[in-house]
C-alpha cells in the first residue's frame, strides 16, 4: 500500500486490522515513515491549538468590551454573564457547524477543476477541410461546449473511441452536466488506456460536484493507489473530504 495513503487513513481512523499492523511495522522499521508521521502529528496538534487559542482570544475580547462599557455597574455583571454564555454558545455552535457540516463541495470543485487541453487533434489555420472531428475539437478549444457536445456525439457514431468520450465528458462538466459526465468517464476508465488516470481525477471531481462524498473518496483512493496523475492534489482533496 502507498505509505502516504496509509498515513492519511491513520489520521482519518480508517485503518483495517491488517493495515494497522502494517502501519505499526513501518513505524518500527522505516525511519522516513516515522519522521513523516511525527511531522504530520505535530502539525495537526499545532493547528488544533491555534484554533482553540483564536476562540479564547475572541471570547476575552468580547468580555473586555462589555466591562469597558460600564465597569462599575453591578447590573452589567449579570449582563456580562448572560452575554458571555451567549457568546460561548455561538462559538461552540460555529465550531460544531464547521466540524460537522461537511466540506464546501462547490468551492473544492471550483478550486480543482481545469478543462483538460486538446492533445489528440491539432487545429491549424491552414487546415480548411471541414470534418466532424475538426469541428468538435475547434469548438472545444473555443469553449463552445454545447456545439462540442453535439459534434462529439456525432463523431462517436463514426468512430467509437474512449478518447472521444474523455473530451465529451470534459464538455459535459463545463456545461454543468455532471451526471452525463460521470457515465461517460466510467466508460473511459473501462475502455481506455491513454486517459484512464485523468478520467479517475475528473470522475472524482464530478462526484464532488454532485456532493457524492462516498464515491468521490473511493475514486480518489483508486487514483492514488494506481496512478501518479494529480496524486498530490488527490491526497489534499481526501483530507478535505474527511
């Protein structure tokens, strides 16, 4: 198993018994693995401490503002107690919301999605021959994805290739048609070699846009285990989704 994925699953409390044994063995025998584990553990503690410290500072600041308003008033003591309790409830509610509300799927999708470049059909100015393939990829490069979809679907009737499906899925994603993109990308994964890794990445993003966390995580794990394409980005996304 990939060591980075093993570390991720440890911090996500997702290790099976056999994986836990492998994890423990690596801590004993692999110094690089142990060093990486210590670094990530320390980083997690620092982040947690900083979040708690920021919350404490906000509450202390709130307390000082109330006291400075009329520090000698006995009435304000009761008001402060009520206000402090209210502030604490708000703070705890915010922490609970940020912890349990889950990831911002739209934001994660937008920050990770980039249309894949055309690498299979060269468009040149001197190429004046009108073909369905040329029209499809010319529309694709011009971001005219509605036209591209129609052309790619016509092209599929002539030559059934996973390459066409991959770019068709790209156009679907640009048009916000995630369900169509998902089915098309599955076909690429089943039938293509050239774009199999890339199809995993875009399939995970399509699931992300659909807020299908389970399938997004499963697809990202498959990408990390089997391919190098967007591996670092996939690992970052996994952390965000847990």
